[in-house]
């Protein structure tokens, strides 16, 4: 889960860049089960990406920063925080 803020004027461009980033990562790394982008308010956004395996996530963490789509998407973001959790119960 990645939380960040953007200038509200960049909201539509963020959506375009997020879609490009998801597509690029899916092409480079297998196992991205879902990628969601949501907002808490006009400035605060959250990206939630769910992977089929911890190995897929680890590979993506190595590959994604090297992709130009990642650079473009995060160029709009500030105050970025990343949280990762280990699933201990799934129903």
C-alpha cells in the first residue's frame, strides 16, 4: 500500500500515469492480482497492489523503479509512504 499526496490539478494525469505503470509492471513481472488507486480527499491518494506471491512483490520492487512509467507516476507524488503487510489470515 502506498500513500501519497498530489496537487488536485494533477488528478486526471495521475490516473493516466497509474494505468501506464500498472500495464508496464504487469508486462514485466507476473503475478499482479489487482492494482487499485483511490483517494481519501482531493490531495491524499492510496495505491493498493495485491500480488499472488511474496516473490512476485519482491521482483516488482526491484523492477518497477527502473521503469520510466514509475518515474513519471511518482513525479506527481509527494509525502510518499509505503506499507507492506504479511497476510496471516484470509477468509
